[in-house]
């Protein structure tokens, strides 16, 4: 492998995750090329080369990658065949295309969990809505599209016949509703040498309207045993896959304190944004270290951190205007990350804010103030 | 003033300081334009607009700035008349042109210290070498060019008649040699509202060959009184100037523990690079907050930090190659910042490395290892 500052890195996707990766690649002189379908993507002005094109198109992805040394992703909906061909021709692709293919499909993910003794809820797979209706399952249950779901899209709760009539037509999987106590996540990193490190387990609260993480607390205050169990599960997944890069493992903690894996994201993830200020290494820095086969960084927490997503305010659509910045920055330990998106719409992820405090409850109180005070309007 | 993400920021200079400022501006969606004479400047690919041009030329600086809302600098050798004209026309310029003018000239700096009761060594000003020779001063002493010195250039030790024959011809100032125990520095930030904050005092060791900071330790372990005194001096300077932005105050701590101000830099400075990982707010983030009149961030140290400059290895000139990255990153708490410079030459500043450790002595030991292990060759 070439030395890091001579390696031409390509990132599929030029959104906020790419943007925060670039803030790290700058530290290593890495030349970064970005492919994104949006000519106004958040990365367009901060990379060495920016190309507008479809991430799903074989030719586009193949031609983008053929002169690069290393390719990574910031979104998993990409053309796998092109990545496999590039890999055959000697381009490094991390995470590996076979893993992206598996994770793209929630049905394959569930089969992988089953085959590798990774705790997850029971499931059934259906190719069509007709098959689902014929199965005559007991209500209520959750139907998830096998492919292309994200940020809560592609998930339906089926509670009655009317819901069933409106169920997804496409291939899907069905799970029982999990009566969980808390949603938790662990981000794990692994490099090609096999070195593996987890970030401390975090706890998440979701916005029920938007079905997006809205309130994330790091580190968790659950028992050492629960945290260790969650971290061991994440390591086991990364090792079973021979994964390279950072992998987000979203899990449910049930009311009887069992852990069930919900789903995986093969890239930096919303549940790790607080690591930028809250930990000695950020998930973005760790991803760069992992894909360049450098020793992984210390993942310890610096302080209690609460992360909130900045979502476009309901009822506003157009050129984004940010209200309340000065007020929130008066509080100590408040860090803002805007994502460079010109236009807002309801629930669009426009940025995030991390609050650091030695005292966990103080951090939570500040986060509530920030959430009430900082708004994206138009 | 416009909201931060609608403000067009211009930076005079596109070197490493501009690069580290941009890593912060990304967090606020700030549109950044850069002017630099070098078409390959470190910022060229990571800003919204990059212009090649002379920082000393009136027309170039004026035309660069006339459509911007706010201008700052990462180097003080810039055309002041153009900045003054832009300021008259309503463009915000921080730090203010009158302050850059004062700091550009070490003679004016010394007069300012004298007039404002800021402790500094006695000095005399000479317009020509002839005047200096006629003064018949006692050897040894230090001669400094009033203008354009940087990184130890523009400073001569005059010990005998031969040195005197080789003294600078240009306007200069002369000071006694100071028998100091330690070089120290405080970075102070002030915003237009008058809010003011200092970073903890740091201690510096210089490379005698290159006359560059090579080893910086934060925070200092000198007594509370000394640290408070240094911070009060820095605040007094910033307040006397009504300074806006971050200001680096380099000082000598004499053997009898008096503090003498050496010189000022009206911008982020080498003596504050360790704040990126070592403090809750970095000097770059603080500069952005200050010039946008946002509340200043918490400057407390997170841990002991040692910063070393990465200098081009003696005897190597050409396309830079970095040796030893993997070895140094195996140590916990080692953070690298390469500056995106393609070519190395002896003592060129190619980057810096910060080492964080709970234990100060451990941090120093790791820094020594890093210095021996990581090399820039060609």
C-alpha cells in the first residue's frame, strides 16, 4: 500500500458523513475524491475532486473508482457490482463489497445474525404483500423493507387489517414488536491487521414523529455487564465479517436486560457523532485509521456527552436560517456541526449539536435547553 | 451582521493556519475565500473560493475583499492600506487593520508595550546600520528587524565587531540579551462584545538550529501566581488594543521569575496547536467564535499535552515522504496534523503532532519517541 499522503481516497456519497470524514482526512494530507448525485452536496467545496453522478450506476461507480487506490462509503446504497469489479482489479474497497451487499439487505442481515449466534428477534421473510397476507400472522408486528430503508423509512407497524392492506408490496421481513427498555448502540472499528476496538455503549432516544435519533447519551450508565455484553456482540459481528472500517451496531435492551441486535450500518453513524468532542478519538478519525490499516485510536470517553440532531423545523421549507446560535453557545460545552445544506424541510437532518459536561444530568439539562432554543427555519 | 452561515469570510493566507481554521469553519457552514500567492497553498482544495495573488498588493487585497463580509488573516504581512479601505467601506476586518499595522512593526510593538505598562525589556530603535554602529553599544545584544521577521528570521545576536559589521541594514530595534529560564506563551481571545478568555499558559522549548518551537508543554506547572500574571498580561494587551480574534503573547520568564513580553502574533499561533486535542476549545474554534462575535468557548485543558513541530529533515529536499507514522500511532494519545505541503526542505514546517496523556512525564517521554521516530524525507 502507498503511504497515506500518496493514497487517492474515494468516498461514495458526499453528505454530512463525508464532510466529517474530510475534516479528519485533512490531518493526513489525504487526497479525497467524492461521488454524489447532488451537485450541491455538503462535500462539494472541501474535497480535491467532486463528481456528480449516480451511486447506483455501475459505469459511474466503476469509472469514478478505477484511478483511485482506496474507496470507502458514507451511504450503503451503492452499486456493489462495480465495487466488486474494482476490488478484483486491485483497488482496496473498505468496508468490503460483500459486507455492504449483506448489510444493504435486512433479510440477509437477519440470516447472518441467525447463522452466527448473534442475538436478534425471530423473523420471517416475505417476497410479496400477498404472501404476507396469506401467512395470517398475529397482530401486531413490524414489517421492514429488505432494501433501501433508512432513518425510519421502510418500516411499518402492522396492527390490524387496514394496516395489512397498506403493507409494503416489496420483499420484506417481519418481526415481533420488541418491548424494549432502551435503544443502545456500539460502534466498533477493525483494521485489516485484525486490530479491533469498540467505542463505549451509548443510549438513544428517538423522536417519535420523525423516527430519528434525537437525543443520544454517552457513555451509558447501565451496568458493566450489560455494556460489556453489548461491546462483545459488536466485536463478534465485526470479527465474523472480517469487517474493515467502522461498523455501527444498533441494539435493543429488553425489559429483562437481554440485548437483541436491531441492525447494522457499515460506516460512521449518527449514534457516534458525539465521539468528535466526547471521546479521545472520533468515529471519523477511527474510520480513517481503520481503512488505512493504521493503529486504532483510544476510544475512551472524555466526559459525559449528549448529542441531538438538528432537524428542519415543521412547517418551514426553503433556504435554511438558523435561530438561537448565540444563546446556545453561551452555555459551556456546546458544540455545533452544521452540515452545509442550503435548503431545509421538515425533519431534514441539518446538523447536530453535542453537549459535554462532567455531570451527566447537567449535560441532559443543557441538551433540553439547546433543543428548545436552536431552530432551523426558512 | 448577517447570520454566520450567510457570511462570506475571507482569509488572507492559505497556509496551515488557514487549513486548521477551515476545519472549524466547516462546522458552521461558513463560506470561505482564500487569497494566497502560492497556487499550491495548503488550503487550495478545501475552501469555497481560492485566489492566487500577492498579499502585499493593494489592488489584489482590495479586490479580493470588496465582495466579502468579514476578513481575517493567518499571516500578518498583508497590505494594511487595502484592509483600511475595506473597513471604511463596511467590510468587517478582524483583527483590526490598525492592530495588524502595529504588530507588523516590532518597533511599534515595543513602544506600545512601554506606553501601556506592559513589562518588556528595554530597547532602542535604529533606522540604519550606521546609526547602530555610531551608538557604540555594549556587546552582546540582540538586533531585530522591525518588519518581516518570522520564525526566528530577522533576528541576530551581536557579540563582537564582526557581528556588528554583518548587522541588518534595515530599520531595527536592539534589546539586551535576556537571561531567561523559560519561554512561555498565552493565547488570549476577545470578541467585539468585549468578552475575553485566555488559554492556560504553555511552556516552550526551541530547536536551536532552526529557531522554531519544537516542543511545547501544556498546561504549565509553574505556580498559580506566575500563570495568573502571564494571563493577566495577555488580557491587558488584548483589552488595551480592543483586539478582536485570537492573539498569541510570547513571553520570557526570567530566572528571578519576572515576566517580560517578547512579541505578539495577531492570529492563531504555533504555541496554541495543542489546543485542538488538549483543550475543550481549540484556538482555531475560538478565533472563529471571536471574529463572528459568538460567545467564547471553555479554554480548560483536557489533559497534559505536548506539541512538536514536524520539520523537514536536514539533507532532504523534494516531494515529501513521511516515515514512521504507524509506529508513532501505536502509542495512545498521539495525534498528527500534516499541512498539505507537497515539497519538503530542511526545517520547513510540514505539520505538527500533539501527544495527550494524563501523566505529564509520560506525555514528554512519548513526545521524545515521536520526535526520534517520525521523519519527513524526500
